[in-house]
C-alpha cells in the first residue's frame, strides 16, 4: 500500500471540500480509535463526505493508487472494525444523517447510515411503528454500523437481528460503482442475496449509503420482571426452561452480581435489588397488544422459575421503573470497562448450553488468575464475557491473553456455539477464525472479498487476511 502524496491529498480535498477534510492531530486521535480495548492507529487523512457520488470518487482514487480506506460510523464498535490500522483514508459517515422516508403504507423506512439508531426508532414509533434491533449503544451508534455488524440487542430473542429487517441497500463498491443490492419487497428469490451478504460484512465489501428497512406495528403493552437467583447456574438453566414451556419473551437478559453492582454504582441507581447471597438477576420482558395475555405469560414464567430456586420476583410498576432497569442494563459494558474489565468476548451458544459455558469460563478465570463478569442476551444464548486481567489490558497481539481466549473459544465451539453473536470479528477476533472454519470455508470468504475488492483497499485486514 502506498502513502498518500500531496497531490492526492489535494484531489481528495477537492471532492469533499476543505471544511470536511482533516489532517490534524486532534482528528487523527478521534478517528484513530473506537471502543475496542485501548487501541489507536492514526490515519493519514479523515474526510466527511455527504453524497454517495463523493464516496465513489474517493474510492476510485484509492483503488487506483492502492490507498487503504477505513469506513467509520459512530465509533462504538468493540472489535476494531473502524480502526485504520494500515493508515490511509478514514471515511466518516456522520454527515449521512437523514431519515429519508417513513412509508406507513408499506411499513418501511428509508434512511441514511449516519442516523443514530435510537433516533430512527423514535421517529418510526411516532408513527406507531417499530424497528426492534436495539444494541446497548443505541443512543449513540449509527444504523449503518448496525448493518455492518448485524447487530442485535435484547429484543433479538423475539424479533430477530438487523438482517431480519434489511430489504435493500445502496452501496458504493471499492472500485467506485454505486449499486442497489436488492428490492424493496418482503420476498425476493431473484439471484444471489447480495443484500444479506453486505449485512454483517463489517465494511469490507462496500460502503452503505442508503438503507431500506421493514418495520412492524409497535406493541401496545410491555411488562418487565426481575428474577433473582443465588446460583448463576440455576439462572442460566431457567432461561432454556422458559422457552421449552412455549413462552417467547421480548427480552431476557442475564446480569451477574458483579455486573449489577458496577452498573448500579455508575448509574447511582437502586433499581435492581441486591440481596444477601445474590448471584444473578434475569431481566424478563414480554410485550404485545393484549394486556391480559401478557399477564398470563408472566404468571407462566413465574411458575417455570419456581423450579430453579428463584428468589422473590420484582415487577416494574410503570414506565419510569422500566426505563431505570434498562438504563442499568445498558450501562453494564461501560461500567465494566471503567472497573478494569477491558477485554470483551461476544460468545454465543445454544441456550441449553449456557450453564456449561458460564461454568467453563469461571473455571478458566480461577485457573488463570483473572476476574470475569458475564452479562448478556441470555434469551438467545449470547453472553458478553468481560475479562479483568491483573497485568494485560488488551488482547490484540498479546500471546498470553490469546492463549486464554483460544481455550474459551474452543469450549464455545465444543458447545455448538460461535465466537461472535453481534460484535463481529474486526481486527482483534481475527486470530480465532480458524477455530470456527476450515480452510475451504475461509478461502470461499477470501474469494468473495477479492471479487468485491480486487485490490484489497477497503477495511483490509479485518475478519481475515488475504493470502
């Protein structure tokens, strides 16, 4: 890859305008990191285009001159997907921040990728509509980043993840062409599904500039329950039992005691009761349009929980209490980082295997002398494992931590799971791809990358290295 010459810098500046062209240290610091551990890589230039045609021109120049390009959303990623580790050009999508159309007749929204997820949800809710995917960072992350990572969140257990709502995408290819990947319809068996290939591709195949999402009517009611357990294993066993009883909550989150304490302290909240010998809480939500049915579902859930040594159940009485509980849950990650739990793994296993995963990780922590907190979307088997190592605070290119993570991921694979549920692979999870895939499968992925990006300029070195 070549450095960007002075003449190329002038060409790039002419495309986006001087006001949206940056080569100063302050912007290099900001756009050289995201929420991944403590990593930082300075780019050579940062630009903030406003139109797909501008991005197309930028990519044509970079493709011709072999300049690395890193697309960036809000910078809330946790696997280094937005880190410009090869230098080059960072293309920030923050000016693509308009909701273009809410189509109430067809239950669709067309949006640009720089719209904050919670803003989009609020706009469609005002029309009585619902976009369910709700990552913990929904108040700051961009919908485009959610597309790149195929994000989920608490509501995924009932409503699915981002891929289940994407109908069509406008994408600028690494070679500069602008395409639409599909059609604004609910069924489409017309050729290969390029739309779903782009979703979750972590900005390695193209840069998304417009998004068409399907929506559903917003449920009228929701009920929220807190279920305390003195055994983390019993709490995780109860998760699978609820589904086996024929009940599908709209959310089911697990918070163990250390996570509850850290997040409650950060929020200055007493919303989640902390009793003697408490090991974990399950946060269980049901939603729908018939309040009587929902109350019966909660009764059925309580009956199931009684078989797993549950403590006294707590019910949120109003919207304020519900919001306070969710606030604590959503602060869990930030609170853990502030307390020194700087290494996070985004594992997912079949629900019934949750007790084995939790016990296995706790045993590894004891054996290797580090602390661990576990929090996550227990309803779909997706647990976020946060590690506080007494010496090492990052996993990237750290052999000691990587040895530990290999052991964790091999357990995950043995349990029928995989190494990322919603945070992606990016830069720091890349060494573990061989645990999940054989060389034939990895070579198929590399072939797809080469087809889209023959000169390997776009987010190169993320997910895997090209041979």
